């Protein structure tokens, strides 16, 4: 890595600037913890974390979506506090806020200047993807935080003769193990780190090459063993053909998805061609990064996971391309963009050398504000549930228990007597109420219609992931 200039080392103001950026990141997140109701995936996280550890693991294995790391983390968090929206959302908000100083620390470890490091911290503070994930009770904000920490620890071990290497190896092994237990994509971040270490070793002194390569692989072994054990438990617990069945909804990516990826890192200001401008910014940053000594770490961590996910999704029948999953590449991408003004400003006349920094920072902040203001509104379950119950006990029939989770959570929170049942149970009980389901799954109404239920016309609830419709359900008089 490059050695910071003496003036950089004496930047006593820098820690205060990092603190200020961290406060900005917190202010971008914590006031909005309760602005929207918990939605499907968030309620699922809370439901799992409400169980004892054994039941939590059983349900996580059955679900297959993620390893249990975040659910276990939330399990402990909820037992410190409660199950209210503000408290459970505070966990990802803390992780998203701490990602800002972690990105700055990563930049400094990679030898970037304080100016680039602080711009990277600002980009992380206002990134549309990271801000959104910081307000969802899911694994993605902690995932971004651990990716930044893993890269910093790996780069430090690979580029410095550190007398505390044993402690460094232990810290890196623990971080990588936590990464793969948070999300399957954590494994892509670990793989990218190993590739970067091997490239760095190839460029380094001959005497240290074997050590760097050995450390890179050995520290990843606990993560590999944990992930292999988790896969084995999932395969043993499910029937043939059901593995990853709940990921069938993910569409295969196209060129538009690649173009639009940049808008997750830096907002577009909703300008015509804004996505193309941001994509061009990221491409310029990638090209310029080749001159950096930090290039192996930033380019590998940014491009390798992206390339693997895109190739697997485009060439196989199992698409993995989901925007929030790609948060694993965000720390590297924000630093690639943050390092770009160094290259640009060097070619400009002295009066204009601050212009690239100012332009990128201004665009990112303005776009971040706009993205936060235009964040899609989640369903107001806290209003829907009392309206369905209308002050008395009511039944809601569903064909998938998943879609009834928000109803159950908000019914408990509001003290409303609302019961969620599956279709066959509703047909057997013959109680009037409501039917809630995803469009296109009407075939499951056969159990109710066969029992003589009278169903009203479908009404859209205007929900997302998944969209839902609601029908009145009654029964003929005996």
C-alpha cells in the first residue's frame, strides 16, 4: 500500500471529521426508525428471533433464505430491549452508521489519502442502498459493516509485517465466519479478499509471498467449515427438489440491471440519463483505480462478487441478482469513487483541483436526500389490522403463512383479536372473515369454494414483495 504523506499523518483534525460523518450517518437513519411499519421479511426476522435458539435454527433451516447469523444477533438484541419497531430497527441502523468509520478505516489501511477516505465515508453515509438497508430488520447493513472490517484486516495482514499477526489472524477468521453466517453472499466477499491477498503477494517481496497466501487461506477455513456445515443441515432437512425453491421469484438480470446498479451506490437525482451518468462515474473510477496500489483489494472486492452473481444468474436457471444482496460490494465501490478525484484533480489547474471532490460530494448528498424522500412506502399494517378487525374478533385466511406474518405481529402490538389461518382450516371452521393472498395463486381458493364459501371481488392492498389482494369471505346460512 502507499505510505501516507507526512502532512497526512499529522492531520489531527481527521478524527473529528470522521466523528462528524458518523453523526451525519446516524442522523440519516435513526429519526426514521418508526416512519414505516415492519414489512414481511422484517416481521419474519422478528418472529424467528422471538423463538428459543433451537426453534430459531429449525425454522432458519426450513426457510433456507439465509444462514442464522442475523437471527441469532437479533435474538440477543431483542433480549436486551424489546420487540418494538424502534428497537429492532436500531440494530441495522447501528450497523449502517458504524459502516461509515469502518469505510474510512479501510481507506486508510489501503493507503488512500484522508481526503479520499472522508469522501468514501460520506458516500457510505448517504448511499441509497446502505441507508435503505440500515432501516430494515435484515442482515444487509451488518453484512456491509463486516465486509469493510474483513477487507481492512486482510489488507493489514497482507501488507504489513505486524508483530500482532496471531491476533490479526484470529480477528480475521472470526470476522469471515460471521460474514458467511450472516448471508450466503458473505462467502463472495471472503473469496474476493483471498484473491486480493494473492495478487498482493505476487507483487510483494519473495520472502513474504508464502506467508501472505497461507494467512489468506487459513483465516478463511473456519468460515468455509461453518458454511459447509450449514449447507449439510439444509440438505438433510429438505426433500429433493425443494432446495432454494423460495428463490424462484428472482428474475434473471439483463443489461439494464448492470446499468442501474450504480444508482444503488450513488443516487441519480432522478435526472434523465442519471443512471447512465452514475454508471459512467463507476466505470471511470474502476479504470482510474488501476494506478492505485490498493487496486487488488478494491477491484477484486467490487467486481468479483458482481461478476459471479451476474454470470450465475444469466447463465443458469437460478438467478441470484437482488439489489440488497449486492451490499457486499458497496464498501469497495464507494472507495473506488472516492479515490477518483485524486486522479482527476492532478490534471487540473490549481484553482480547479477541488472541483471533482465538490461535485461528487454534492451530487451524492443531494441524490441521497432525494432517494430518502422517495423511498417506497411500506404497507401501513398498523392501520390495516384494526380496520380488518373492526373492533371484534376476526379471521384472515391465507394460502401462505408468510403473507400473514405482518397481520399477526401488528395484531399483537395493537391488542387486536385477529387470527390468521390456512385455507383448509378456514374451510373446516366455516367462519366469516377475510382472504388475503398473492395474485395468481387463486387455485388455492378451491378448498374454500368447495366448502361453499362466498368470496367477494379481490381488492389490491397496494403492497410490494409480495403484492397482495384481499377478499371478503362469508358462508351461506345453515
